[in-house]
C-alpha cells in the first residue's frame, strides 16, 4: 500500500490488511479496533493509533526506514 492508502486505513474505523513500502505489515481485524503490526511471528497492537500512527509512519518514511526497525530496536534496548 502507498503511504496515502495506509493513512486512509489508519484513520478509517474499518478492517484492513496491508504492507507499507518499507515492508511493515499492518492490519485491523474488527471495526473500530486497534491497528496491529507484524513482528516476530505475531501481530502486536501499535502503541499509538489514528493520527499519531500516521505521523509515526510519516516520520519513519522521512528517515528512510520502516516502523519495524525503529520499534524493534527500542524494544530490544529495554530488555538490556
């Protein structure tokens, strides 16, 4: 999906499934439910939703990487 399509899906209350240009996989399974992201063989809920998630995706795109790399790095640093 393009960044515009993902933005529309994040802000819409309806279920969707799609991948960003950087390979992040996102889904919403139930109407008005949270957006999930594929990580390490499981779907985990995103810590932010709606317009905050749109901003986070846009910031990651500007930096030239997907959300997965940034979030996985932060999670691994917390474990140390």
